[in-house]
């Protein structure tokens, strides 16, 4: 596995308790949209039993000149340190890794089912699809509890307008707890929701990313609907 040196170049809050971190893209670092990287903190001021390394899907597209990773913030030593590291601090990268990438048969559509922070690999794929003007039909069903939880909503809406082959379906499962009006889908992703926006469930390749319970539920829903196992690809985001 190739190791690279990088530096933290920026950070911002992109949703409630969710931070995006910008990293310098090392010379020679190449990846496919959907892949992930291991980030190691170098001599952090604090650590715990979970260690100083975490895996992050790359949310930026391969053509971009920086790397973007996004995470839900929680009270681990790694996250606490990452949140306060001075910009310019050096970190170590290992990768890229993973095969959770868009299939090459552009005639066959792709359906992305994302829960929460599972949006990150899909954001990379969708940015690249828009930049390269891919003719492939792409659907994104993006589930969160309420709008404040949903990272990159505005960007995804813009990508939907830029790419005529991209259908974006956001859904909120607890929108009644939000002070914001929500005009789109409500509830968890299910077969009925998919069929309101697709002609049928068989045929596309399905990509599922999110918490383990959500991934398991989506796989069960798809297989019960007759989708072939070979047409379902998953990536679990555990622990955050």
C-alpha cells in the first residue's frame, strides 16, 4: 500500500455534527470515485484505545486538486484532535483502497441508496459524472432524519440541474422535528419510494452506503423485490 504525506488545508461544518476536512492532494495520488483512504494523525496530543488511524471515503472527485473527507463528529480522541488541528498540520495517507466504484457499462443505470454520512462516495461519483458528462442514468435516494442532518443537500440539488441524467430523491424520516418546511419524500427508503421515481426495480446496479442496519435493510428490501445479488454492492459506515 502506498503511503503519502499531506496537510490539513481547511475544515467546515456541512451539517449538524458533521465536519468536512480539506487535505492537500499529494503529487502522484490517483484514485477512482468511490474509493477510500486511511488517514493517520502524526504524534497527536491525545489518543485512545481506538488508535490514530481512520478510514474515510473520498468525497471529492478525481479531477479535483484537493481531497475532501467528511465525518460525523463524536467524542473519540481522533475526532477531537482532527477538529482542532492547526491548518497546515501534516498527516499521513494510505491508499486509495476499495472497489465501491461505478460500473463501466454506461447503458446500465446506477441507483445509489445513501443513509447519512454514506453520501460521501456517491458525492465523488456524481461530481465526476457531471464533469465528464456521462450519459449514464443515475438515481440517488438520500435518507436523513431531518434537513439539518443532511450534508451537501444544496450541492446535490445543483448537480441534479446540471446533469440531466441524474435524478435526486432526498427523504427525511423525522421531518416533523424540524422547523424547516420539507416538500420532498418522507420516511425511510423502501420499494414503494423507489417505484415512485423509477420504472421498475430490476435492471440497474444498486449501490448502498450507510450505517450497518440501514445497509442490511436495503439489501433485504432489494432481494425481496427480486433484484439479483450480483446487482447489489454495499459499503457500511460503522462507528463514524
